[in-house]
C-alpha cells in the first residue's frame, strides 16, 4: 500500500534485497538502546509454521485477491473477507481505485474458499469510503460482527483497463484513506456502514496528518477495543503505527499515545500491515518489515513478519529472534518457493485467542509486486 510508483518500488526493492545487517543480540546494532529492552522477549511462535496446503486459501482467476481476514461464523463454517479488483485492470494502483470487499467461505480453515458475495462496494463519491474499500479486518464480539477496513473517495475518471494513474493522483487519493466500520448481526449480513471514519488524520503539527489506514483491532471481553493504524507525515515518508482505544468496538476511538508506537532514527525503517491480538495477558503483534532504500530494517529480511509483545499496547518489545515468517514457503507437496510477496498477515484464533492458522496475501512473479497472479494463502500452525 505504498504510493511510490511501481518502477521506483521495484528499483528500491532490488537495492535492499542485497543488504546484510550487522547484528548484536539478534537485532540490528542500530536499534540497541532504543525502545528495545536488553532482556528481550522470546518468540513463542518460532518454527510454528506447518507446510502450506497446495490449493488452500482463496483465489479467483478473474481477480487480483489480497487482504484475507477469517472468522468462524455462526454456521460453523469459516468465512474470509478479502479485497479484490478485476484482473484486466492490472495489479498496479487499482487496489486504491477499483477494490471491493467480498466474502468467501469454506467448511475448514485451510480452504479452498469459495466466493459468496460482495460485502462492501462503491456507494457514492460524497462518502469518505464511497469509491473504494480495502484492508478488511473482521472481528466478532457479543454476537455482532465488526468489519474494519480502509475506505477512500476521489473525483475524476475511474481508471479502466490500460489506464495509467500518475503518482500525483495516486498520492492525492492515498492521503484520503480513512478507517471505516461495517457491522452485522450475522456473518451473512445485513451490513450497516458507518458514515464517518472511526479515526481521522490530525493537523500537520502531528505525525499522522495524511491518512488513517490498515486497521488492526483487539477487542477485550468487556468490549474495550484497541486499534493500531498506519499513517505518515508526508508523501513517501516513513510509514508509522499509531494506537487508539475505545470503550466499545464501534468507538469512539481516542489516541492513547501522541507519538507512533515505534520511532526509529533510520528513516528507511518502515513497518506496516500490523496484526494485533491479546493472549495470556499480553498484547501481541505481527507486523511486516518493509524497509526501504537498501537499509537493513529490523530483521534484514524484506517482507518478513515480525513478532513483538506489550503489556499496555503502547510500549513494545520485539522478540530477540523476531521473524515469524518470510517469503520462503514450504508447501504440503514438499516444494519450497520464494513468493514475490507475503503481506497482510492475519491469524485465525481459537477460543483462547491462540493462533491456529496464518493467512497471507501472496503472489507469484519474478520480483515483489510483479505478479502473474495473487491469492490469499493459509499456513496451519503447530
């Protein structure tokens, strides 16, 4: 979800793939003495990945598929809320201009998932989310389903097959992204969309003055809800993560920290695509190491999923060995592949909030963002 033009993205990716970081106690030396404490936490999910089932997850030959978010419905089946846009538009910028959120279902967590319906689509330019929706994140609490997402709107023509979106228009629409919410009494609907964002950018004296996007939500038993969100200060600036809290899953949300939860001296350290959950008295985080311009990031592995913990959802510690997954995948037929991307991590949780399956948006291609196809894959956990 980066407003860089794709040639520039691929150029910086090629540069950063060859960099090797200097490590000290398991993390890049440049991060010592910052937010990370010396007695770092352990990663309880190291080596937790089982082989990914071939043919599992959700794919559609006519669409680009992204952002898989899964919940078990009242019918006992598993329901994936996913982003999609038509294949003939190209992957490119159209996740921001022509995306809708759909529901697919399966009798088991691994899938394959079968398309059922469009849940959220266009509803008019006057709404903050009226022209495009993306980043679904499903939660259930107290017999209600809460579907968090990013929405945006725009003027001018809707891009069609073969149309190019220049970087200035892309950035303009990117900066209009806002976090929305739709609720339903059943996984089958009907869905009621909020007409105002759950949380909006602040003025330009703050770090999060451009957009609010990529919601990640943990709901406590009493309904208290914590939300992580992504923003930044200017176009192509470092992506940062903020935190807000509400007494109920539908708000009102108020920031509980004025600054981002992570601050790095190195402007090339980017973190995005957070997944947040609460288990055994701790907030837990899985987040993408999205470093730029050849920097080492946190793990030295571009696109890796990193594990961190917190007691209050404000002060976070990365595990000493933080990598939960990378783009290197072992499949159930014994093959091993290096995927072009593995992004938008999402866990299916059991009744004790323990992860049982990892869902990732992925794709086949010669390099990141150069896809022949994309789908939402699933990896069972030990």
